[in-house]
């Protein structure tokens, strides 16, 4: 069997035709994710970083429409809210988005488990950057439990990506069935 033979594909493929991403929905979802991040629900160490999840989703899904300037600006917003060194989240989010854009053609081809395995190192790298900057400037090591956020982010990835893609599904099913 050759690699080009797609008749016996063991992975499930989604045959739904999605509408193009709306730039308004992109920025609204990023803003809402930032609002979720600044609520008291994000206080525990293991709480997911919804802004990072959303930034990675749009970097993978729409790399041409998504700008890293958005990651930089919302990283500054997170720094101001957290009262941390200005720019540490910006640097982490920019490098996170750069890694996601670099893999944007590869990630969608995998099953959710494969996507989790591709996304997890990105989130771990983002947290390592923030931790390195904090330690470099005299902070205290928060413990290894601090990295649990990356694992929660990775496990939440399939659900979060399904929620963010809902507005792109075609509203008129007769258009899809006529193809």
C-alpha cells in the first residue's frame, strides 16, 4: 500500500465545508479569552490559559489573517493585569504563535490525540519562557506543579478548537449537500 492511496484511511476526516473565518469573530474570541483569563477562575496554578489556547487556534487555523501583533498586545494586557514584568507574556505569546504558525499545515492532519502531542511542547515552551524571565529577575521557583497549566491547555485543545470553529460551519446544509 502506498502513502498516496487514500482509500483505506484509518483516520476520520471531516467533510464539512467551513465558511471563511470572520476577522471580527477572531478578535472577539481573543478578547473574550483574555476576559476569561483575568477572572478569578484563572487563579489556580492548574487553570488553563484560554488566551494562549485561542492564540494558538487562530495561528494554526488562519495564519495569514492572524498577526503576531495581536499576541504582543494581549501579552502586554496580561502583564499589566498580572503586575508582572512588562513584556514577558508578550514574548511568550509571540514565540507560541510563531511555533503554531510554523506547524499550521501539519497540525490539522492529525487526530485530536496527535494534535495534543504537537501542541503540548508549544505550551510547555511558553511557560518555560515566562518562568525563565521570572527567575532571571529574582523570582522564586513556583514548583513543578506550575507546568500543569500546559497539560490542562493541551487536554482542553480539542474541545476549545471545536467551540471556536462553530461560527464557521455552513448555516445552509443544502449548499453542502449539492456538492
